[in-house]
C-alpha cells in the first residue's frame, strides 16, 4: 500500500531474461548472508552464458568473439521492434484452436525430466523453443527447422546437469547439512564413545561415532531454517539416516559422563552422493 493507505499498482516482469552480473541467484543470496529459496531458483532459472566455446557464444561465424559481439550489438541497435508485431500477426491468423497445443507437445517431448519441479522448468524452456520454431515456420527467422527447439533442449540439459532433477528443497536441505558438517564437524561435535564430556566443545550440535573408519554424525535436532518434519522426510527419502531404533527415526545413545538421549544419525557420504557431487 501507499503512504495514503491506497492500493499500490501491481508490478509485473516485462523482460525475458535478467543479467545477474556473472553470479547466480544463490551466490547473490549468499553474499548477503542468506540462502536463496528453492521456489525462487525455479522461477529465476540460472543459465550460464560465460563458459561456452566463445564465452557467451557457441559459434562466431568465422569472426573473432569481439568482432561478432560488436556486429551483433550494432545490428540489434538498428533493427528492433519489427519481428515481435510480425510474429503476433501470424499467430492471430491461426484458426485451429489446438494447433499450438500440438506444436508445444512436439517440442516438449524432447525434454526429459523426472521430477515435477524440473518438469515445470522444462515447460518454460519448451515454450521458448516453440516460439523459435513457430517463427521459423512463419519465415520470420531464417533458421532451419529444429534449431530453436534443440538450443532450448541444450540449455535445459545444462541446467539439469548443474542442479539435478530432484526436489529443489531436498537439495537445499542436503546441502545445508553437508555444509554444516564441513564447517563445524570438529568444533561442535565430539566422540560419543568418550568416557567424559569434552569441555572444549562450545555450542554443541551433537556427537560423532566412528564406524569402519568413517564418522557418522549424531545431530541433536534438525537443521536450522527448515521444519523438522520436512528435514526428516528428506533424510528418509534419500536414505541418509544411517541408524535408527525399532522403526524410530532416531537412535538412543549413552552420553559421555552418563545419561542417554536420541540422535539423528547422519551418513555424510550419503549427503554428498545425493547432491550429485556439487
């Protein structure tokens, strides 16, 4: 609302792409000390345009990268505002109400995704590919058939290879736990098999247990920033819980110095494996 308590006009996106200054949305959030929400990462999909064969380009058509960039910039500065109206005019001429659905289904078929979240991102890439294919069909773009769809599929495959096909919230939870262990594995955890408590541990997060030469981390509670049930569901889905007691999600341990309590037993190798080795 405004200062006068009147309704403020809604804001809408009017651009197809944003430049994030060579940093991803996640990196921008990390700079401010926050984590990017999974939903935001799905709505603002990161496409890396700086590591292609010629930085932002795959083909510079026999020119140097700098020369091609200058020619492209000059051409777009002098020739713009014509293709859009021409494209809309051609779309309005279509009388078959199912035509665009059929064309979209043809393009979308080439996007392989398993998870529903990745599927929604695939839909958006497919729509971009469809627009290019329609412009080719109408003779507005001098491309060969399939060029736009194949380019969209390539970008989608690169996105999938970077972030994975699973649930975005799951990836963030697994990443948060893995990062926490990497940062605090020695300073906030101590050996559960010790006879006496380790007085050097401040702000304890739990203990660790050594099994077959590997540490299993015993967490007091779920990771901060996520609901307990949501975290547990992720741990069970990816089989990250290494030990439980008779169907319980936690395992009971005797504490150094006496007493006992239950812990979530985390296998750190499972965290890294399910994150896809990020």
